[in-house]
C-alpha cells in the first residue's frame, strides 16, 4: 500500500500540471453578468444579462494554463425597464435578431502586479476585439454532491462604440448615454 502511494506521488510530480486541470461549467443560479453606463453624465443605469453559459478550465496550481469560453444571449438584457430593454434589443443597439449572442473566447492568462488577467477575443454586434479582464479567484471547494466548485470575480470597461453599439441622441449635451460600459462578472462554476 505504501509503495502504491509513493508511486502515485512520484507520478504526480513528473506529469505536466495541466493534466490536473478541471473543466467547469458556469452555474447560472449563483452567477451574474452585469453592467452599468452613464445616463446624461450624472447617474449610472445598471443592467444584467440573465441567459448565459460558459466553460472554464482551471487548475489552481497552474492558473496560467486555464481557459474560458462564454456565450451571452443578447435578448436576455434586463435594466428593469421594458421600454429601455426593447430599445436596447433594437437595431439602434444590440440588433438581437441579427446578433443574438455576445461571445468571449480566451487566449491566455497572465499574472500581473495586481493579480491575474484573462485575455481573449470578445465579439459584440459582429465586431471582435481583444480584451483583458483582471480577475480574482474567490475560492475553491467541494460541494455536497462531491463536485468541485470555484468562484471568480472580474471586471472591465469597454467603449460601446468600439463594438458598433454607438446609437446616440445628438441633441443632448452631455450625451444621453455614455460610451464607457463597466462590466462586472461574478461567476460560480461547477465541475462537469
């Protein structure tokens, strides 16, 4: 028995650490993807996307070899106001019938002085841009069913006009709607 345990330990040190990575799915019931944007330069309007899915590959001992893919359904936008949400779904903004999804595909993870940064390609309204998402791993645990769970939190600021979501009522000064959109990600994932 001792020989088997010793053998397993030696193998664990010799094999590449990426072999211990776990694939997780985002648990929508315990996650949120939110945003806020300036209105008339004096207040912030908050909103959420409720319909999203994603996969994260993560090894707490080798974070830099992790990856993530996320798909958000644009029809699920919710700012708490039906008229505004319908306008956001229209061709003035997300044009949901033509562009039903926002997608993110990671290209790498790096450590910075401030922590971890997830890099990848974000596609909104048919436009793809490289983005960097500073994030934090909030914790790892095994749930009551024996599955591993992880918590991640990240945020970034985008310019909506960079993605062709640039409608503006030009008669307003300051602008009716700001160009900067602050995105917040609070994700709980569960082992597949």
